[in-house]
């Protein structure tokens, strides 16, 4: 069953996942503060990724480049000149939209084919970025594309809107030099290419991974956290020989790795994933192949990751702009060349959201009084659940149950994120843990107390499984060694 985003978002707020930022001052549009369970979920997803792609490989290194960089980096990467969206205003209600997205949605909704667009405007490509502003204006008016807010179709001319947040560096602001908050993390890897070669033992082919914040002054943020102005990315650059055949093979294998990681490690539903290859007309001029990994959710399709074979474009741009030699010398042949690069660029924030959507479920069950009830349960891979064990003494006033519960909490929390909760009816405590994903609830009861009096080493507890709600008794000492 598919639940609406609103349902999932309202649970997320209720259960300490994410909340509007600066709320006591009326908030800041689209900024969100991440609350305890989101923070833990994010950490777990990052950890699985770091383990699979960095720790378990000997040809991979990690990097954490700074967010603020010399502006010439952005000049070389083309972000200053080209990182912009076409902005249009609705003349009637003043809603602000991206012309390319309005056109993209219209084409998808009305199933307009490439030939129709070609016939109307001589536009060869559905790659909206490649349309001129005149063509966008013509499209909006000929097809009478409606404003999603007021349904009129009277748009201003598209204006170029650069998405980078600009700030200044120096103490006195009027003497400042423009610098930018990074709109993606990848350039930090390219500018460190030579340093990494000089200071580590990696040789081509090798990979560099980075996880960090990026900032984009989006025209139309929204849909909870699918499009925000401050988000996190997990990017990798694969530096490979300057051989297109190798590059295309790498692109294909990266697509397979992406699917495996998403379905096996973080548990995204396979039938919601789409792999969309850019056709020749959509490709950037320097790219030899690009695949978007998309997530299909009722009413939208979201890009989770772009995997692009960028050839030697980035290194050659930095070589040209900085005047520094970025070439690699093959240790066997002595040949010098600019390595090619395949870049999987994935959004961490969107990955977390897809995990939350796919895990959410509601189901009917029969409670202890034989009444039918609905429980909300987030079913998820125990690897990434924010809380792995909840420790619940059945009776708060029982000193032994509390002591045993606290002792176990202190032991398990050295390895796992755990919660101790002795407040309220046990059924309610279970429901709460179901909602926040906790795969296992451990309950100390009267039997545990009696066992403690007989022999402290013989204490057992019930272990409740989130998905089946079944309970089994285990020795506490066995639980301490559970994985
Ligand atoms: P979109 O078409 O959705 O704007 P994009 O093509 O601009 O995405 P990329 O520049 O390829 O995105 O960035 C790589 C990844 O970073 C995206 O696949 C997405 O997961 C994530 N991402 C990009 N912009 C945002 C945003 N504003 N909020 C959250 N995640 C984002």
C-alpha cells in the first residue's frame, strides 16, 4: 500500500524526525532542523555507505573539502556562468516557478512526444536546459501551461537565476570578495586530485568519496525535504584511464552498484527505482554517458542520483584556469595524460526520505483485549534503524526490573543506539517504538526478577520482534552478544 507524503511527514514531526527551523521566530522558508531520530538515521545511512564504498575497498580514499572555496574554483567548474535556472513569475498571482520544470511536467502529464515539440518549435531535445529562453516562453504560451497556484497561464519572460548562495570574505563587508557556498561537493575532490596522489598510495584507477552539505538557492523548494536549500550529498569521483571503453563499462557497473546498495543496504523498494539514461540530445557536451537514478512516488518522479561519465572535463578546466599541471604519469609506461572521471552524485537527504517512505506501514492487529486496532509501523532494515533496542522494565516501581534494565542499557549502548523507557502502559511503549522503527524491544518482567533472586546469571527477558510482534525469551547474557 502507498501512503501520502503528508501522512508520513506528519508522523515524522510527531516522532522527532524533522521540524521547521527557527520556529520560535516564525521559521525560515523551507529550512528544517533535524531531530534526534533523523540525525541517527542519517548517521546509520552514512556509515553503511562509508563501510561499503571506502572501508571495504583498498582503492578508495575519503575526503572532507571545505565548503567555502576560492571563487576561481567556481569559475573553472562553470558554476558562476551556468549554474542557473530559468525563473518565471505568474503575472496574476505572482507565484514564482522554474520554466524548465513547468515544461517538463507538462510534457510528462500530456505525454507530448519529442516529435510534437520538434514540429512546434524546432526544438530537437527534451533536455530543457538546452532550450533557449525564447523557446521556453513560446512553449509556455502555445501550450497555455497553467500556473499550479491560480490556474492562469500568463507568465513573465524567463530570467536567468543563479542558484549559488553568494557571500563575502574579509572583515569589513564593503571590502569583501565574493565567495560562494558550494552547490555540490565534487569540485573539492578535483582540486585535491594531485594532493591525494602525492600523499596516499592510490594509483589510477582509484576513487575518492566525500559526504557533506551543499547549498542551492532553489526557486521552488518543497515537497517536505525533497527539494531544500541546504542538503547533503554523497559524491564519489572514479579516476580512470583516458579510455572511453573503460569509462562506459564503469558507468554500467556503477548503475548496478547503486541498485544493490539501495535495495540491500538501506532497503528501498526495487520496483520504485528507475534508471533513466540521457539520450544524446540531453547529454552535456563533455559527457559520454549519464544515467539518472529516479524514485517513483505517486505524482512525481524524483532524481536520487546522477551518474555521469564526465571524461577529463573537470581536470582539464582546473588545469586551464589554475595553470597547474593536473596530468597523471602512468608508473608502468611513463605516459602522461589527464585521467577521465565517472561521478556518481547522490543526495543523502533524498535517500533518507525514500527510506522513510518505503518503511512506513499501517496494519490492523488484535490487541490483548481482543479488539481490532491499527498500528503504525516503520519496517526497516535493522542496520539503519535509528534505535536498535528499546529496553523496557514492565513495572517502573520494581527496583530490580529498573536496575536490570539500566544495567543492560549501559552495556548495549556501548555498541548500539538504544532507548530506555519505563513510562506508561507496555502496549503504548511498544506502539511508540514501532513508529520509530525499533526492530527489537526487550522487556524485564516478574519472571526476570525471580530468576535474578535465584541466580543473577540466569535472568531472561522477552525479546519482541517489531514486524511479527512475536515475543521470545532469551538469556540476558545472549542478548548482550546479539548483532
Ligand atoms: P533536480 O533535477 O532534482 O534539481 P539536479 O539534477 O539538479 O536535481 P544534481 O545536481 O545531479 O541534481 O545533484 C545530485 C543529487 O543531489 C540529486 O540527485 C539529488 O539527490 C540531490 N539534490 C540536488 N538538489 C537538491 C535539493 N535542492 N534538495 C535535496 N537534494 C538535492
